[in-house]
C-alpha cells in the first residue's frame, strides 16, 4: 500500500515538474512565449514557482556574471533533492557573444552541469519545449542529477561564502 502511495507521488512529480527561474538574458523572453496561448506549457504540466524550496529544477536562461554566480549557486543549494538543471542558450553554456568579457562566467557546465541543454541564441520556443519534455523524462526515470555528481558548485559556493560572509546572512539563504 505504501509503495503504491509513493509511486503515485513519483508519477505526479514527474508529470507536473515545478521550476524556479534564473532569468538573466534574452532567452527568458522565449520562456514567456512558452507561457502564452500558442504553446501553453501548463498543458504539459510545467509550473513556475517563486521559491527554490519547492522546485524540481532550475532554469538558467542567459548569461551568468561573476557577481551573481554566488546567488545562482545559493538558489540551487536551497532546492530539495533530487534537483536538476535546465540551461537555455549559448550564454548559459559558454558566455555566448560575451565570452571575452572578464565579468562573465564561461564555464557554467563545469560548475553546475545541466541535465538538459537547449542550444541556440536564443533557441526557439519549440526547441525549449522539447527540452522541457526531455526534463520530464529524466525526472520520471529518477536519474541522478549531473550537478550532484560532476559539478564543482559546492566548492565555489564555499569559497564565495568565505570571501563574503554577509552572503550567508541574507534572508534568502538557508544553507545546505
């Protein structure tokens, strides 16, 4: 009986994944297109949530600067396990057209490896929707998140908190 009950929750979680956004670039406009009536991503069960504490995966839509990298890592750290990463656009992969800027983090896949990456600058809403459906498949199969086994995000977050202890005292950070 308990097994069937837990299976039901696993089914519900896989078919209605909740996401927290980290929108820092123009790819976030393509996310807005997915919310509209043409694509209506709620038909597919996707739901944005304002808090990382209820999210199944984080959506990185754009460029990550060195200044906001600790905030991105703290947001990911607050998510319950299993937690996944969904990256959109070339900026979220290697800095995109801003790769040569000293303030842009160009190795995000090494720090926080995405489970699903949608290429493009910006990618089409259809491609993003296909990537989201792939994310549902990963959640359904209960695969281990890439960031949990490969990423260097824990070490970088620890270094950032040592450099700036005030970050840990922010009301949005609980620590994991």
